[in-house]
C-alpha cells in the first residue's frame, strides 16, 4: 500500500523532518545527483541510523542537514525542518547560531574537528559560547564531561593538545565537546570507522548512555550494521542517493523488504555463521549519479529486477505499521493478493 497517512504512533511531530530533498554537485562532467527525493524523520529522543555502501549519499545527507557542503553543492528542491523551521530557507546567521547549540556533530576523523594548535581546555570553553556562565564554570563543566567520557585525570589533562591523546581518546573528547552543549540533535558521521573493534564497542556504549542521559536525538551514519543494531531505534537504508527502505531496527534487520537491504545484510560479516575465506559482496558496482535516469536505482544489481524496474521509479510502499520500502515487488504482491 502506498504511504498515505502516518502510522498512528508516529503522530507527534519529529524533531527533524527531511522532505523530498534533491541535491546536486556541479562537476566538469555534469551534475551529480547525490541525493534524490530523500525523506526521513528523526523523532525526538530517538537514534536513527543511516546505512549503505560508500557513495550511497549517507554522509552527504548528514552534511546537508548541518549546512557543511562544498560550494558546488546545490539543493534543487525539498525542505529540512528542524523543530518545525526549514533550515534551508532560514537566514544564514540564524542557521549558524543553531550549530554548536541545538545541532552538534561528531566527525569520522577527530582531528578534523579538533584544532591541533589549541589546548582541549580552550576548545571546550569556546564551544560553550552560547552559555552565559563564566570561564571557571565552563572549565568545570568541561572537566566533568571529560570525566563522563572516560578521560582519566581530566583536571590535569584538559590543558593538553589533541596530539597528546590516542585516536580513541580524541574521539571521546569530540563526543564530550559535541554533548557539552546539550544539543537537541547530534549528527554522528561514521564516528567509529577509524577505531578498532574494541574501541568501537566502547564508543557505541558511551553514545548510548549519554544519549539517554541528555535525551537528545542522534542521526548516526555508519556502514557497520552491528553498530547500528546496537545503538539505533530506527534505520534508513540508502542506495545511490535514495532512501530505499526505512523502519524500526528490529523490522529492517529481521524482515527486510527491499532486495538491496537483504543483500546488504547477507554481506554483513557479523551475520556469517560459517567459516569462509572470502566475504560475500553484492555483485556489480554502485551506479553513476551523473545525469538523469529512469527506473529503479538498484536495477542493474538486483537479482529480482523485471521489466517495470527499468522504466518506472518505485514509489514508497508501507509494510506493517511504519516500515517503508521503494520496490515494485511490493506493489506486485499487493496486486496479486487483491
Ligand atoms: Fe529490484 Fe525492481 Fe525492486 Fe528495484 S524495484 S529493488 S530492481 S525488484
């Protein structure tokens, strides 16, 4: 069935509503349609994961919400409503004042976020510029937050520079800085990708704990399905700049409806039960996003593709209460059972 009405339990207005977002990058070879008709909600107090292969558009989506795109990027249509206000149409000054206050971000590489020539102390005090309190109070809050994220002896280490810390510790400091401002929405772009497996588990647990404590929402971008299953309430699956499936984590992981989601789960090393020397992959390559196209974005790699997939864009079909997927097979099934 098509997506006509919101599911009954989804009636409260989400904190973040992305509506019909299209984004292009201008390149010497033409326009790259990096995001096509993306719609996604992040409810208040929930963690929403975005998964997909490299080049699926998940980080581009995160950067678009933050307004951190390169000059050749252009949103051609759509809206990003945050607390009911469209980020894309608000004055630059109003949008900037939301950053580091209501909206905060953790990057894949902590050195991208930290200034290498300034102490952690000065950076953690600066990030609290929206607060009215004095420097000593801000310093005390920074020390408390460093303690919360597991930095030993924060009282003396707060005066150190980023290079004095290991990669895992730097990411903890970034989390501390991002959460120090008590944002309504934290955007985490592959925050554990550069870390080893043990550190990744620690960081995921830390994020989960702090999210509950602060009550913020998180938009969590990751290619690691295990991390998403551990942390998120909902998940959106992206392919070729489109959201092809979205729903509650348990539904997507146990009852995936889109052939791409199923293929992605079959390739997850965490789900492979038999010993193997070769990890499965999805045959074929991610599609070029240059120029216009017709039909399903996944058609060239889909083992179930049929004639309709070549000529017609699939619309959103609802499965159950709030799982949605874009695949003609769902319509065909409905037609057969009608
Ligand atoms: Fe495969 Fe067609 Fe469904 Fe696309 S619409 S996922 S090509 S069956």
